[in-house]
C-alpha cells in the first residue's frame, strides 16, 4: 500500500499561510480520515495536527484558548460526552 501524502504544512515560517485555513483544515481532515483517524487517540490526533501545522503554526496554536486538549501537553485520551458531539478532526 502506498503511503498517504499529508497536506502541505500550514504555516512553516512567519507570514501568510499557503492557503486559507478552511481549505487547509478540509485537507487535513481528509488526510486524517484516509489514515484511519477515527480509531486514533486524542494524543495521536493532536500530534498529527501539530506536525502538519508547521513551526509557526504551532506557535499560533499555543496562543489559542483550548478547552478540549492541552496544547502544551499531550492532550487526553479520554473522550467526554461533549467530545462525542463534536465533528471528528
């Protein structure tokens, strides 16, 4: 089986991203689904997101208020009832 190509890095360097966030998010969601992401733990999904955001994207992520996972930590493997109602990443 061939490996699945990830989306382009969202924000590798300071400045404007290569594509609008909504387009990149759609590409990332498709990538995650193609990898079988429905069975991934929250930690693994977060690691994939951080990896694909790029260096500057991770810096931006750290500045955002996050109530569902610890951006600076590893996240949680436990899903809450609230998580079940949110769309898959």
